[in-house]
C-alpha cells in the first residue's frame, strides 16, 4: 500500500504512526526500529519524482515521524504525551500544586544549590555537587517509577501530578549541571 495514502496525519497519534502500543513502557530498540521503518518508507527522497503535492505530503509524514520519535524516545516527554492523549491538561504554567513532602524537598534542593554556589574550596564544592546530583537522580527515578505505575494503571490525573514534579526535577538537574 502507498504510505502516503494511509490517511490524514492529524488522525494518528505518535504511537499509532510508529506501530507501537500506547503505553509508557517502550523498549528503546523497538522504538528506534519502528521509527526507522516509518522514516525510510516516507523519506522525501523516495518521492523526488512525484508531484509537488506528493512531495509535500511526504515531507509532512517524515516530519511527523521524526517528531513522534523525539517525543516517545524521552520518558518524560512520553509521559506528558500519554497524559495529554488521555485528555489530562498538565497545566504546567498555572498548576504548581504538589505534595507538601515534595515542596519541602524542593525548598531543600534549592537551598543546597544556592549553598553550592557559595563554596569556594573546590574539593568541598565537588563533594556537595556530587551529593546533590545523586539525591536529585534518585528523586527523579522515584518520580519516574511512580509516573510509570500510574500510567500503566491508567490513573492519568495522578500521573500528571507526578509529571509536574518530574518537570521540576528535570529543570533543577539542568541548573545543577550548568554550574559544573
């Protein structure tokens, strides 16, 4: 069947486009293999001798396949996408509600980050950096595991709450790594 005639792009979610089940847990090698198969089938070079409209559609399909791969490859992006597919608005710009435990930890991490910047002794600074980095990695893994559980149980509201925490952790880890 002609790949370009499989229907409008907008009607396919990223999982369907790549022929994958709609779930959080995805084998990275299967994801990459599925993407390569689709990307090869719709690569614009394969349509070089076709009409301008067919070339344009091939470019759209190729773009969509690359976007699907980019989003599904990253666990945090995949979690956000699954919540959105389920109709849950993450409200990342307006909803900052988090558990009091997480808020307390968040304040502590910010204080540690601020303190880290004030440490002049390189050895002490490196030690504090490594300790905070390890703590954040463990917290991120904990949140990731919780998100995975909630998504597998189709508890999208709970997953969304933890995704917001994961986004915060992701940002804080980036801030920490930027100072190293």
